[in-house]
C-alpha cells in the first residue's frame, strides 16, 4: 500500500531592485491523497523587527498560485511571484520570506473540506475524516532574506 505524502520545498529567490518581484520556484509533491481536489501555494515577503509583529510587504493579489491536482497527486515545480513596490521597500526592509501549501479535499460523504487552519493541523484532520494517514508533511517553509 502506498502511503499519502505531502512535501513543499523551497527554490531560489530572485530580487531585482528597486521594485522587487520575488520569484519562488517551489517543488511540490503530493502522492496518493485520493481525496484531495485542489491545492495552492502562497508566499509572503515580510518585515520582522523586535517588538512588533511581522508586516506583509507584498502587493495584494500577488503571492498565490493554484496547483493542478490529478487523481490525488502532483509532482511539479510551481512558480509563485510576490511583488513588493519600491515605496514599500523604502518604508520597510524585507527581512523574511514564508511559503505554504494548502489543499482541499472531498470527504467520504461528498462534502468539500475547505476550512482555514493553523499550519500543521490540516494533516490530522485529513486523516481523521478520510482514514488516510499522511506519512510525511512539510507544508510551511520560511527563511531570512539578505539585506539589499
């Protein structure tokens, strides 16, 4: 029996100045998740500093890509672009990036599960509702950006 698998990895970041398009090449692999109907990858560029929460710098509407899922599987490199304006870069220095994978599935009763969840909880709910145990799940990756 093949066990379900969900993996999100990180590819290179390209950052031209003064306006920045951060382009993420994300290898995505989903295997044997026969209930999954769709998936998406989203990325953010953040400014983080001591004493305040993270500030998202991307232009609204960027940083999201739908991922085609066929028969509960995908094995592809997905491109996600996050645009940050020169004005936003002048206001806040980009310090971190964050990318995540979300997926929806059809429950055995035919309903679609599409709730927003805290990262790391979706896999347990998928197992509980579908009976398929996920053996490996990396659905959130993040890192620091070098100063320009």
